[in-house]
């Protein structure tokens, strides 16, 4: 697994390995477990995926912080990585958290595929 540093790299690698649909399925599974009312179609465009998930994370931070924390727990985003983020701008924070969520979901899918 290559170290991905951008959303575009993540999507590119997922597409190259034909695992984009599995990434969406894993994300949907964890959103369901976290009781977040959001489900993506497996054909969702990467740009739409990023935008909608970003908006959802932003709303959770602003309005339902406990649900936000629960989502991070369910997805298993590193607490250390969250603590390293600058929380002074909620929009920027939610964008960075969105990437961390997708990156962690990608790790899960990639590892499952290698087994």
C-alpha cells in the first residue's frame, strides 16, 4: 500500500486496484454502525463523495459532537492524528477529518483485499 497524502491519490489507488466500490461499501457500513443517516451509492463520483462526507462531518462537529466522536471511534481514526489538527477553523478541520476517515477506510479495504 502506497502512502497516500491526498484524496486524489487515495481515489487513484483505489481505482487502480478496482477497490473503489469496496471503499464505498466499507464507508457505508461504518456510517450505519455510527448511526449516521448517510449512505453512498457505489457509483458515487469521488468529488461528490468528498463533498457530501465533508458537509456531513462539518455538521456533526457543529451540531452533534457526540455523534462525530462516535463516528471517529467506529471508523478507528487515530486519536493522535486528530489531536495534531488545528481546530481553529471548523471548515478546514472537517475537511482534514474527512480525509482521515477516508484514509482509514481505505486501509481497512486494502488490508482485507490482501488477506
